[in-house]
C-alpha cells in the first residue's frame, strides 16, 4: 500500500475504465471529487455502484461525456441521470451482485473504498458498508482506498488487509448521515398491523423508511427478536436498547445483528463501532435465500410503489420512470416464505398524491412498470386499512382481499374494474 494524495490516487484511471464505488453512507467522496476534477481529460469512464449517499459529482450533466453511471440500484442522486438517459440501470438481485464481478460479467479496472485506518495487524475495516466489496476488491486490477479515522471499525466479514490495497489517501470525514424519517398516522397504522404479525423470537429484515421505523416503534415490548437483514438504521439500536432485540433465538449467528450495510445517524455509527454484537457480511450471504429460509419465523418487510389486483408488486419504477431497483426484495420475500413459520410482507400506503387521489392498489400495473415480486411470490400485503393474505388465493379471491385494504374512496372503482376483467 502506498500513501498518496487523492489526486495521485486517481491519476491512473483511464478513459473507458470501469470502477466500482463503495455504497451508501460509505461513499468515498474525496476520491470521487478528485476523479471528477479530471473530467476534461477522461471519456466514458463507467462508474458502477449501488445507492450512494452524497452529491455524486460524477452524476452531474456537465460531466456526462466523461462518466457514465452503471446503476445496480438507483439512489436519489442518480435518479435524474438514469431517467434522462445519462446513466444505465442494471436489473439484478442484490444477492447476485458479487457474482457479477467474480464471474467477469462486469470486469473491474478499479475499486474505490472508504475504510478505517489499519490496526496493529494491518487490517482496515470496511465500516458501514460491506455489500459486494470483497468480490470487487478481489476482481479489480487496482484497489484505491480512503483511510478514514472517522469510519467506524465494524466486525465480521469487514476486514481488508493493507496488502490488498494498492493506493491510499488519508482523509477524515464521518460517514454520511441519514436522519430518522417523519412518521405519520398512515405509517403508524401500517406499522401496527405488521407488529401484530411478528411473534416473539422472530428474525427480522427491517430496511429504511417510515414504515420500518414505525413498525420498530411498536416492537419494543417483544422478546428475543433477531436481526438478519441487508441493511439497518437507528431503529435497530432502539430495539436493542429496549431489550426487544437480543438474537437469543436465532437459528444461526445467534446473538448477532447481521447486515451488509447501514445508514443512520452518528448514534448508529457509534453503536456499531467495535461492537461484537454486530456482524457485517457480504450480500451473497445476507441475501442468500438458503440462509434466509433457515431462520424460524423469518419476517421480511418490504415496500412497494403499487400492487395490482392479482398481487403483482411494482417496487422499482413508476411507469417507464425508474425509481430504485430490484435490490433484496425478492431475496427476502422468497427466503421468508420458505422459512419455518416465515412471513414475507409487502407494505405500502393505500394511496399516492397530495390528496390521496391515486390508488396504489391498482386494477393493473402502469404501462412500462416492472414487476419485482411476482404474484406467485407475494403472500401478505399490508396497508393502513388492514392485512390482505394472498397465499393460496385465486385471482378472484386476491382481488377481493386487496380491495378490502385499498382506500375506501377507491374501492368502488377497483370493484368495477375487477368485474370488468372477470376478477370478481
């Protein structure tokens, strides 16, 4: 490992190179800024990553000829670039991302990462984001790191030895913070229905957003809950401190909070620093259906943009407009369905629009929208109006169940459409 400036670290990147960038709160902003400063001399550099926090300087229109993002999941800072055609979206299960690199399907010239400084044994921690980093590090020709003392030192499958790092620059910047979402009455009602479905001893996949946060608020009285998830937030810290999450009944990784990355406040990052309870793992473990199905009462909570009356779940797009990605939804929905006593949940508000004028329980999916979870995979759908159980139901029975959890203002329309299509 050679210590250089950020500018020197990226000096070897060439036009048409393909670079993987560490995701979420760990986005290596010093390296990105230094690379974008070279935009006039570069063309068609492919920037591969999942959702990243921060401004994403490589995503700006002014440098579109120099950098083209290849999105494995679309974050807010990449949404405009994808929908304007300045970036590309790759539909992929989160569990499959490491194999893209190790198989050579997406060859990497370099990887940018943001790690803790080496310990006495020469190991740096990937901190708040492990995701597909090990596969990228082993596959890339050049490994470039930010050595960052403000990066929490997380445990588990999070360590990279300095012998694996080619170039490193010393920086000091805390991981990006993601503050608690505002929880409204609708989210609390949805969270209440979900909490009622979760027994003591269940293992949870809890993601980011108002619905998972509201659900967590209503789980503090539960006992011996476990965490096995692709990501978690401050809500998990709340549950640990309340005594609800202990992991004592987990089938594997007993007593551990297992995750691939995390996003939250400085409180979360302090909690995970050197915490033996937290075990970071790659997404080909956290999101492996074989692993997920091994947990008793595995409960997966995932969101949707719309659900049609047959149960098709749209979660990555609004019509032709791309919004997010496949992510880990199918990994966890199928894994939880196969687990003993498992419960895969799709949760969403019943309406969209300023005044609830659009129903999110729809007669059919919008033109151009993509199905993330098929109607054969979906089992439980929750809105603020209740719980629709779809497993084993016919199309007619599904339509009836889903209409019952749609907003009352839209139920007559949905019933009429269902009858018109012979679904009722």
